[in-house]
């Protein structure tokens, strides 16, 4: 399958060999038998989360079971893990993660909020022993543990109140031994090899998405739902997101009107923007995509701090449209013709006037997006808008953090 999306999963079973969960694994293709990502563990973790969350949907991947997701230190410290519901996932901290003060604090915070953590590839005399209190589950790296050391190690973990999972179980004898020494869960080729789920990249209608983006400002919910229905892949993805999201509620939903109400227009606007930018500039993990999204988010954040004031949604939309025109080398007037845009947006994009025009000038100078004029004196332009360098630095930091979070959640879109 070319241009598709892939996700590996391997069953985790209990002592009766009943499936209780799946470890979700990065796969680069339909025929891949293992994760081939070099040293880019963050990218692999991002794509697993993005595909499980948006492309396939947690319910389709896990059914009623739990999912174990490998996370690096940086991934755990980022906000993207908040996209997954704590009732459905366990974050498996990779063995090379450095437990410094920041990671320990983050683990405690996640635990307090109800998330569960696991240690991967645990062995005898493991240097992570001081951090056992931070996790609920410990995965034993069976091939790396001598048979005589397995029993005391497993028993010590059970006494410490940990759930013990034996991984890389390849024979019936190993399974029986692990069961007798106190392991609760089991994973390995003896039970099942990892399988790969795949989804076709259906693509989206660019003009239709631009139309939906403009409609998020003023159109009523029924009209907006009808427009979304005309985009099959977007419709399916939004349904999955709404039914998977932690904040979504317990009742599954099936209508696009209910999806729009649950997610909110701001969230819908962001998802459509991501799809458009991904199509225009490429990989969400790439610098062009992240710079384009940063420019739109910064414009939105600064709009809320200006002396004149400006609708944040209008500012974000203006930033996205500028990036689309810049990426596609498209005339702005042609891009927005036929769109139901507020007059202040049109004036800002076409004439560079009004509060939108001034913010586009400032953020264009900062990000290099667009071919419009640039500001020679940033501080003077900030003062004109009622802003300061301190406000700019603060909002730039917020924009960077938000972009990394969104790119992590949506990589692979």
C-alpha cells in the first residue's frame, strides 16, 4: 500500500491466555515486521499516537482492551500524551529514558491525574529500581534474565505492589515458568506475532477544506455539518477524535453535528488547518509545517493582547490562509474568492490594513512567511499595537509549545 498509514500491535494476555491489551508499535509499511526508524524514537512514538488516535481510532485498534504505548523521555514531558484517554492507555517508558528531576516530576503529575506508567525491559540490578514507585506495571526482559534470577526478581516486584508482565515469551515452558513465579501478564511470539493495521490515504478536496475553514467563523452548525459530510476522510477522522478524546464523554456519537458541538469550532478549525497545511507544505514534523502553524498561532495569541483587540479565530484563520497562499505560490485574491470571510480578514489579507493587516506584517517579519513587506523596527511595531517585547517573547514561547503539541498529535495526517 503506497501513501498509507500503518500501526503495529501485539497482544498481551493473562494467565488463561485471554487478550487483555495490545502493545502499539511503529510500522513504516504494510510488510514491516519491526520498527525501522533509526534513532528517531520520538518520531516513531508520535506516529503511533497520531495513528492510534486519529487515523484508526482507539476503539478500532484496542476494542475494549488497554493499549501500551512506548514513549521517550521527551514525549512524556510533552503535552501530546494528554490527547489519549487515561482509562485506555498505559505509557511504557523506554529503557533509555533518563530519570532526571523533570521526568520524575512529570511522572508524579501524570499519576496524580490518573495516568498509568510502565517500565520497559526491566532486568536484574536495573538502575531504574529507585523509580519503581512511579509506575504501576513492570515489563521483564525475559532473554536478559537468567532462569535462576527470574523468580526472586518477579517476587520482589510483586511484593512491591507492581503488576509484572513477562515479555518476549517464546515457548510453553517459558510461559509456565513466568506464570509460576508471579507474572500476571504475558507477551511474545508464543502467543502471537505483531500484526500491522493499515489505512489508505484517501486525500482531501483542498477547495472544500478551505471553504469549511472559512465557515467555522460564522456558518450555523447545520450548514457546517453538511460541508464536513462532503469530505469523507475528514468526517471519519473527526468522528474518531470525538469518540476517543478524554474530554469527549462516555456516550459514543455518530452524527457530524454532534461532533462539531462536542469538539467545538476552535478544535474543528485547527484540524482542518492541519490537513490543509500538511497537504501544502508536507510532513507535520517538518520545519516548514511547524513554522507555518507557529505563524498562525502567534498571530492568534497576539491578537488577544493588542490595544485595538481582535477576534482570535479571525486572526488564526488569516494566518493559515497566508501560509496556504505562500506555500502554494497562489494569488491571495484567488485563494479567498468565494469564501464567506469577515471584511476585517479580507482587508488584512488583500490590502494589509486594519488590525489583521498590522499583525500579519509583524508575524510575517518574525517568521518569514509570505512575500509582503517587512518591519524594520520590531519594537516600534509592537508599541504601535500596544505590545511589548516581553509580551512577544511570552506568546512566542506559547506558540512554539502549542505547535510541538499539535505536530505530535497530528503527525502522519
